[in-house]
C-alpha cells in the first residue's frame, strides 16, 4: 500500500490524513499479525524512513482508528490490548496467548458459533465484539513441547 491509498482510506473514514496517522496506518498494513501499542511503537521506531511517532501518539491513534472502524481489539491480557485490522481479523476466531513468551496465536480452526450472537441480536442486544483468549504455554515454551519448526507455527495471517 502506498501513501495515497492510505490517505484515501483515512479520509473515507472521516479522519484527517496527518503524516503521523498515515505512517502508523502503513505500518499496521505491513504487520500481518496482531500487535500491542508498544510493539507498534517499536516497529515505527525501527523504520528510519518514516515519520517519528511517540508512544502517546501511537496510543491515541489506535483509539482513533478503533473508533473509526479500522482496528479492533482482538485480545486483552491484563492491561495489555492486542489489536488487528478489521478486514484481516474478524471476531469469528479465538486466540491463544502464551504466558511465557507472550506471543498471541490466531486459532483459526476453532470456530465460534455465530448463532449465539445472532440470538442476542434477536432479543434486541447489540453485540459489538467478542474476545475469546485461551491462555497457557505454547508448544515451544511448554516442557516436552515438540514443536518441529519453531517460529513457523506462529500464525501470521488471519485471512
Ligand atoms: Zn510460548
Ligand atoms: Zn487473529
């Protein structure tokens, strides 16, 4: 994605396409997995060709993007929130959080029953998002874990 496309997307959501917002949006586009505000800030800091963005701005921009419907919180661990692009990660799959290495895995094969959500709508409720996170140890971190390909079993894409 280039800057012009990012500009258009931000404007289509009624947001002013400031340089910092565009830089943050492009970085989110590059990152195919979920991220926290801290991780996003680190990724931006490592990119020397991009606009400087401080952590407070990253937090503020995530909130703005969330309200505009560009981002969604996909998991909440303690006070730490993980986000994902809405078109990359719908609310139909849960996540696994490893308490040791703190990685978040998409559990795309575990489908949630959307009927429960439809039933809520039938009685006038307005469900907005669903967070389901299984916590524990990943194959690499659990004792006797027999992960063959280490890093590779981390799910990067959600589509
Ligand atoms: Zn782990
Ligand atoms: Zn996911």
